[in-house]
C-alpha cells in the first residue's frame, strides 16, 4: 500500500481533534460545535470519519472570543464576517482591524447591537467598486484617509475665503438687512462652487499623474524589450 495518503495526512496543518481544539482555544466542545453550526467556524478536515482542526480554526475561535469581548453578539459577528467577506474580500482575521479603521474614518458609524449606519452610501459603494477591481479594502481606506486629510485643508481654505472676503466686509458695514439675502446665497453656493473647483483641478492633476505613470511603464517595457538579458 502506498504511503502517500499517510504522508499527506502528516503534512496537513489540521491535526487537532475537537477536544484538543477546545483545550487550545479555552472554549468548550459544545460552544465550538455551536459556532460551527452557526457558520462562524469552518468545517474540519475529515479523515477516517474524524474531524481535524488546525491553526486557522484556532484563529477563528480567538476572533469570535475577541469580538464577544468587544460587545458583539454572535449574530452580529456572523453578519460582520459575512458582509466584509462577501462585499469587500476581507478575511475573518482582518475584519476587526478593518472595521475599526472604517469607524475611525467615519465610513461606518456604530449604532449598537453590532449594527452600523452608513453616513455616505455613495462612499461605501465606491469602496466596494474599487475592491471589486482588485484593490484591497485596507489600501482603499488608506487612500480615503489621505483624501480626507487634504479635503479638510481645502475646505478650510474656502471657509477662510468666505469669512475674509464676504463676511467681514458685511460685518464691518453693520450687517445691513438688505444684504442678508446676498450672504445667504453665498453660503448656499459655497459648497457647490468649492466642489466644482476641486473636481476640475483634481481631474486635471489625475490626468497628468496617469500620463506620467504610463510613460514610465512604457519606458521600462521598452528597456526590457531592447535588452533580452534583462540587465
């Protein structure tokens, strides 16, 4: 008889019975089975009608315990892992850290009982689209943080412009009643005008950056083509 099956079993990372997994994780066998029934724990590797668990199962159980310690109930943990995995390709191990980052950036706002409010659905939809194109959610959130930081500075510049150029002269003129409609209109238009200006400049700069990046890519490809040795 070939020793290949025995060798494969020995090489498998899944070497723990459910009793050994319980001892390693500090959870009872009953709770482990319950988590598996709920879909929170991956099924074991079955060999000779015995289920064997490994490091990934142990990590999943530790994640469940950590999230419970943070106040999540089991239903919320399941939704969290499934939603992040399905929409944003986030592993169970990455979920808590990614979720905390999304909260910090204001992309998600906790409302209790493991539920979240999305202040800007369009922003979340953009994140889902870029993840669908192969960009990790962690990288997408890092870019959003960079954009947020720069937008804060841009917003401050427009507000300062309004205060110095429109509000202060109005205040110095003792705020004449007939000019209040003009001030209100300026406030209403500040956001749209700032957004249009920002988008126009951004599109121009993005185009320049893309052009520069592809010029560099083309140059490197041409160098490799002209030098078959790759040196």
